[in-house]
C-alpha cells in the first residue's frame, strides 16, 4: 500500500521552502490536492474501517465530503467550473442528494466574497512553515496555474501569488493559504 509518510505535511512544507511549485502537476496531470486522496487510499488499504463512525456518530464519508467541500469553498473554490464531462460541482452535489451541503457551501462562499473568512487562518501542521518567494517566470505558463482557465490576455491578466510565486488569474489571485513563521513577531495575511 502507499506510504502516507511520503506525503506528510513536513515533507510538503520542506519542498515548498526549497522552491517547489505548489500547483505543479505530476506525470499523470494530477494537482497536489488530488494527492491528498492518497492518504485515504493508504488508510483503507491498510485495513482501516471505512464505515466506522466518529465521536459524533457520523460515518467518515459523510464528514469528509462536507469538510473538504467547505474548506475548498471557504478558500474560494468555485462550484460552477465544469469537468471534462461538462458536470459542475454544484450539479454533482445535487445529483448525490446532499441536501444540506449547498446551503453550507453558499455560506462559505459568501464569507469568502465578503472577506470575512479569516485570511490568517491556517490548517493542520502548515502553520509553522513559511514558503519561499521564488516567482514563476511570466512566460512559463499559458494560463492560470490554479484553474487552468483562459489564456492570458488584456482582460485576463496574470498575477504573481505572493505566497507561492505561481502565476494566477484575477479570479484566483485572492485565494491564498497563508503560512506563518512562529519565530516572526509579525503575522502575515
């Protein structure tokens, strides 16, 4: 089975500190967020009970789907972008019958748009790591490294992410995951 330690927070943070591009894709075209699924696969292959309810009585599938969706939308993930089959996340949610999720996602999206989501929030162990400031060259990407949207143009301008140095479009430029250095007295964000 896959070794989850290979994808540990410390390994990822070290790679980022040494200039790894957080939006780079692997040989199969997968983005880093998709690698998170590797932890779930490794735990299941190791024999973890995939139906064992947590302390709140909810099964992992129900909890993780909602948590993942809320975190992604809270950081500005759009539910209206279609996949290669033309299906949007919003349509998939409706198809799966997750009746309470749309309201929760709407609240997270509203908080993001109103800028009430705490910009200095950190998740997991990433709060103690700081990312380097290597900027991606302007000509290195024909479109946004986050959403792979339309090519750069006069109306779709490129922006450099100050956290990772990647090239992002205007719609994605405010989506950031600030990483804090505990030795620093001044907080980023």
